């Protein structure tokens, strides 16, 4: 099956965290010194990394757009295969939650290290980790947004060196998502 436990947790988290907080006033946004995003240009943007460029968003993508949070989960695949890539875009509009994306990146690193999974730093400040099941997850924070790309790969990435070989495709996909923020 193409879904791992982490995919199920991601879907549950999306459902549970759909309605937190209030809109951030512009004056507070300027005071934080961080980029404060309010939305996205396209719910499920095209991915330009060569490894993922042929994948299309599935119609089963989900979006929760509430006052305090925007959460979009997109599944990508081809017409012939079930989705093999999942993207989660989360924009925390509440000033109380603006630090949460950076915590999510730290938490992903700590989870991978604590579980004995390989993990590497990405040039955009994110992390890339893999599980022995063949799933890999890249997470980055941009201001008040957290962006995640999870892929079910055909081979397991069991070492940091194997992760480094896939670094560029995950970094490019995360950069596609950051470029989609508004």
C-alpha cells in the first residue's frame, strides 16, 4: 500500500488543526520581522523538479480555509498509478501560531533522529528524512507557513548519502511551494 503511518497522521493533523486562531493584523506582521503569508496563488501548484514533473494533482486534494489557518493537502500521481507524492501547505494566520512552522521543522528532525532514520539539512533551511518503508519527507518553514513534501519512493533511502542523492528534487519541490505563497 502506498500510504504509510505518517501519511495517515498528516491527514488526521490536517483535519484536527483546521480552525485555529485569528487573522494577523498587518502591524503585528511587520513587528515580527518574518514574512507573513495569507494564502497561495494555486491550491496544488505544478512541481518542476524533474523527478516529480510528470505528476499531476489528484482531485481528492483537500483544503481548509478558515480565519486563523489555511491548510491544503494535495496528492500527486499519474493517470496510471495511485498518488505517490503528498504536499501539505499550512499558513498560520494567527500571530500566536507564527512560530509553529519553525518548530515543525525541528520536530521532524528530532523525530527522524530519535527513530534512527537518516536525516539531512536542506539549503533552504528545511530537513529531509526517510523511513525504511521507502517514504521520504521534506519540511521547510517560510515565515508563518510550513511546507511538506512526502513521497513514496520505489527504493528505501537508508543512509544520509542516499538522501543527498535526492536532495535537489525535494529542495526544488519545496521552493515551488514557497514561490506559490502569497
